[in-house]
């Protein structure tokens, strides 16, 4: 018996639609090892159109901790976003950068997003944000035994500028 392992990114679909298509095909039994939908912003939604930027920080990813508004990527002190602020950012903002510190890769393995930028885009989209169409940036630090932490840089319209 042969098996195939394939990591793919398919444009203009969702994971649910792709899984449905695969299940209706005659390729045999399959299982999804990792999944993530990516919501890409329009090409004109860039730093020119959305001049303000904020950094959001999630201190304990697997504990579903609240997002904090921080001064810079890498900062760990800030205030919790209000639900209204987060809703506005999700509606109008675009994530341009994804940074993370993850537990020691030699001991725990590396998250998929450290290997594939598309996986990082899917992680950013999982928070409800669109990602930059071109030029999405990533940065990772192989940490210690601590929790995984993430920072997201979000650009937004000039009229939205939360006070830090």
C-alpha cells in the first residue's frame, strides 16, 4: 500500500469546501493533518490606504488569553482591547506581520507556521483579521519551556487610533 503526504495551499476556496471536494472524489480515504483558512485583504488595503498601526499581543496562545494592545512587537505590557475596539480592527484592519515566541523546537517541535508563511497567514486569519495581500511579514523566536506568545501588527484607517 502507498500513501501520499502533501502540503498545499489552494486559492479561492475554504478548508470546508476543499474537504468536501476531496471526499466526493475517488482518491480514497484522507485525513487532514493541519488546516487553516486565510482571509486576504484587497490589494489596495496597504500602508498607504491604512496609515495607522497597532501591535496586539497574546501572552498565552493555548490558554486563549485576551489580546493586549502594546506599543511594539515584542512588548509584553499593555491593556486589554475592548470588544468594540477588537470588532473595529477585525472589520477594517489588516494584519501585516505575525511574530511569535514558541517553546523549544528541539524538545517540542516547531509550529507549522515557522516553516510555511501561509500557515502564519492562517493563524492571523484565525483571530478574525484579513492579511496583507503582498508583503506579509513573519518573525519567530525559538523559546524555552514557556508558553507560546504571539504579536500581530494591524494597520487600520486614519480615523481609528486607540490610545495606548
